[in-house]
């Protein structure tokens, strides 16, 4: 039998004759429970916010995108299209051509980006699911804009009497002289909004979508020139293997980026916030676990007579220290487990019932991840072991000889 463990368990279950010691032990246990539950809830909340933030870009961005290694455009013809179709991990692909343009409507104007896309763009990205009003119809010089663009320029859907004017500088072929550019230094076209999408503020004021051939004509590009090819992976496809196959099929001159690489800044920001929050709450737990040190020391002082008796019966100082070390570890482990269990129940209820609301129709986003359970328990255990070790070292020959 592990005698130090047996004594440590007896000390946990037994009450002290000193009421103050019992109160300190109860407060210490409550602090551990509350601290571990709070850390788990905060990590789950930030995981939910991360998923919620990424859901906007995941709707807009494809699984992968082929972009030019240098310059703004590259040639994508039947040969490259056939090479992509032969890769089993690709479910669909779509071409796009993007450029910065000047939009004007009824003496109102703004700078935005026009994105010419083909008919497979919806199937590749699911952008049509973000429509706020109208239809996703890019035929017959129709376009779809973000809601911020439509509001700022006061553009209505299906308003054929007052179309939106898109202006873009003509491609430079030397100096900016009338002889080099003709009568006008820019190309323009009129489009009618068939729909308005709403994703998030940054994207809502950035893009207007039109048919790819129309944008190619506006920018004076031929039918093979694109600025990117969006790729949707097949369910269960190996991302690394598919990425390698795409790069081998398309060769040099292009770069293939995953969704994470397309949003490196956003991912870095979210991960930094999550790490900062974890470190802040870990610091709070470190301060709280000083209560464990104090509680064990108080227990040592309260059980000082018992400790001397055990020492006289033959237990070594190392074994006596182990008794109080195991007591601290057991208290910390039990408190951490109960706190995590409380956190799991609260997060699960939020997922099931959405009792905490951001708006009347939007529940606060949370995510129940078992990795967070492991992180919290590991943090509590490590800090508990350190605290118990510090407190148990209080036992020495000098204390036993008093």
C-alpha cells in the first residue's frame, strides 16, 4: 500500500479541529474550481469567436486559390484546365479576374474592386448564400455588389434607369498622352445591380462582381488572362497531396495558396488573441493557486503533532513531504476536474439553448473542443504540482524537532 497516498487521502476527507483551517481549505478548493471553469469558458468563447470570424472568410474564400507568382495575371487555357480536371482531389474550379476600379452613381463615387467570375464561382465558393437582396445573376451586364457599396452610392437593385458606372484606367502603353490613350484615359461600362450581398464590413465595401468576359473586355485582357483560379476540394481529399499535385500540374509561374495562407493576417490575429487570453488567465490561476500553498502550510501546522508522531514511527522526511505534496495534487486535480465539468455543462447549454445573446437573433458563439479540456487540466496540474512542491518543502528536521 502507498502509505503517503493513504494518509493524504485521509487528511483531505477529515476536518480540522480549527475552524479557520476548514474555511481556508474550502476557499482554496472553490478558487481552484472557479479558476479552472473560468479558463475553460474563456477558451471556449474565443474558440467560438474564432470560428465565427472565420465563417465569413470561409464563405468568401475558396479552399485553395491559384495566383500569379509575379504580376497581376497569368494565362489559364484548356491545357491548364485539363490538368486540374485530372486531379481527383479537386471538386470544382472557377476563374476570376480582379482589378481596382472607380465606381460612380448620381454624383457619388468610391474606390472598390471589380471581380469578374465565371459560372462555376458559386459552386466553388458558395458566395450566393450571402445574398441580402435580389438574385445572383451576372448576365446581360448585371452585377452584384456589397451592401456597403450599394448604400454609399445609393444604388438600387434592378434600376435600369440609373445604372452604376464602372471606370478603370486604360492599360499603359508608354506615356499618358492623348495620342497614347485616345480620347479618354479610361474605359467605362454601365452595370445594373441584380443583387446585393452581405458578409462583413471589410468585404461589403470592397467588391463588386460581374461576368468574367465583361471584365476582361473592360480591362482589355484576352479570354485566357485571369488573376486567379479558385479551387474547391472534394470531400475527404488530402489537402497536402492535392496541393502538391496542383503545383506539379501547373508548373512554375503560379503560386497555390490554401485558405489559411489567403488569410494569414486574420489567423495570426486570432491566434495571438487566444494566446494572450490564455496567458492572462493562467496568471490569474497562478495567483489563485498561492492559496494552495497557504492551505497546505496551514494543514502542516495544524497536523504538526501528527507529523511528529509519524516521524517517530519511522517515516522519513521525504515520505512526510510526499504526504502533503500528494494532498495538494489531489485537491488541485479534483478542483480542476470539477471546474472543467462545470465549464463543459455551461458551454454545452449555450450551444444547445443559446441563453446568452449578442443580438435578439444571434447567440454568443462558443465552441466545445476537447483540446481545451486537456489544456485546462494540464495547466491546473502543472501549477498544482509546483504549488504543492513549494508548500511540502516546509517540512524539515527543524520543524520536527520543535
